[in-house]
């Protein structure tokens, strides 16, 4: 750590021996400094510690904690004081370094627990004991040694988050698997801020992955494509060095999803079939994963419209939102003129049912299936329109969605391999 950067903030316990405290502060040169000290030792800060500091912090403070054997008492004291100090300093997670190497067990435990949300490094100075009669410096050859006068200390540092990140990332993965992509991304970014430098790229990439799928869930295809491409490259690099278990399955799923997104983003057509596929998959996720049945039903209606719009445009160059009446079958032309004209811009707009009837009149199999199956579809159709998010006040049961979904799959002749499937995280 020494020489790489100036430490943002240091929380350090003060004991009867001021030398290790001086050495730690001078090594880290913190911008903000907080002492955990007993009332009896408070005066030594100004008389013994402060004069020996080579680079003074911008601000320093202290928390009075009596050297009690009660963890509960000390923890209550720190809990009341430290969060306010951290807030005043404006610290972000990962910007606090803690040294409780000279503290009593109760104080050390309380410091470790209370500082955990902001701590990315635990440090300490110990005096190596010699059993050979040689100076401590010789015994510490190859180790990080700090010499103060005629005393020699071994520097110790570690980041507990490097190990704690494993259960934390598993919790974030559960959020991801439940569709809480933005929340998962925030968790991964927090872990990134706390772990050591070599671990940061992995969690940065996982956070980008969460952001990418959040964008996709919001139908922001270009943003999702860009984020997932960046995340995939970083995760592939991380996997070269091992990576967590489950990474290969995750990468495989992301690669498939990127191909699907590319088919949307790089498609110059006004009407895109992959978008219809995505809407169908989206409707299924909303119903099965999120249990939002009414929203899923409305997505199914929009999905059917997207398929109808695609086939009308692809084969007949008919825009359902701007129809040229003469393009329609003869029996729909007069109803279109009298019923489907917009009174503002004069354009003709075909509603969903009319789109399918137009396809049927033009000989398209999907339209013909719709007309032939209409008596069976109508009940499901009415259920969607009478739901709370449709035009009514009825709460819809899940089995109605599944029936409508099956009818939509049959109507559109879509197979499951056409639909994108989001990967599962098992890290």
C-alpha cells in the first residue's frame, strides 16, 4: 500500500504504546484520521502522536471508548459515533482502512464490526520475536518491515472482503436470477468498491452485466447490447485466470443473448421480427418470474400485434399505423375508411383484430388461423381487455395467461428456440 496512493481515511486504536500508532499513520498518510481512544489516553494524542506525524491529515477526530471487557458497551459507543463521522467525511464504501492491532479484544471486535460497511483494508504493526538472538530486521527478511528508531515492526495488511465477497456475490446473483437486475448491479458495484484491486475487474463486469439486462428488460436494446459486449469481454478475461465456478455457463448464455440483440440492433428494417420474439419472451418472464399476470397479458396483446405488423409489412408493405386503403382486401376497405381514420392527421390505423383479418384476406396462414380459431381465442382476448391494465377491473389468474400464451404460440407458429432466454447466475 505504501507509496501507491494517499489513504482516504484511517480508523486506528490508540494504546499505551504510541510508536506503532505513529508508524501506521505516517505510512498511510490518511486524509482523514479517527482515533479510538480511552479517556485516560486522549491527552497522549496531542503530546505523543500528533507531533510525530509527518503528513498531517486534513481532518482528525476521535471516539472515546473505555477499555472495557464488554463488547456490547464498546460496540454501542462506536455505533453511535462512527456513522456520523464517516458521513461528515463523505466516505464511500471501501475508502476506510482500520488498524485495531493494539486494541483490546472487545474494542477490536467492535471496530471490525462497526467499520465493516466502509472498510476495504485491515492493517497492523507487530514486533517479530527473535529466538536466535539476531535483530528483528534480519528475522523479517523478505517481509514488509517498518523501522522506527531502534524498533522494528512487521507490516501486516489484508482485505476481509476478498473472502466475504463470495457469499455477497451469491446474494447478488439471486437478485439477478429473480429479475432484479439493477439491484444486482448495485450489489456488485458495492463489492467492487470493497475488494482488492485484482478482484475489482470481475465485479465491475458483473455489475455491467446487471446493467445490461436491466436495459434489456426496459427494451433499450442498443444500451443492452453495448453493456453486454463490454461485460462479456471482461468476464472472458477473468475466466482465463480461473474465475468463479459457473462462469462458463453464464458466458455461454450471454453470448447467445448478444447474437439475439445484434439481430435487433443491426437490423435496419422499420418492423423487426426479433422484437416480436422478445416481447413474447418478456411476457412469459413477467408472468412466471414476476407473477405480474395483468401486465403479462397486455404484453401478449402487444406481441400478437408485433407479429401481425411484421407479416403485413414484410410481405405486403402495409404499415398498420399508416394504411393505404387500396392495399387492404376488398371487404376491409370500406370499414377502414369509415372507422379507422385518425381525425387529427387523417391517417388510417388498423386495430389489432383488423390486422389479423387483413392477413387472412391476403392469404397469410397466421391470419387464417386467427379467423378459424376466433371463437376459442375470443374468451382469452376478452380476459386481457377486461383486466385491470386492460379496460376493466378484473384481476386475472395465472392459468388464463398460460392458456393465452399457448394460443399465441400456436397462432404465430413460434418455437421456443426462437425466444431469448436470460442466463442464470450460479457463482
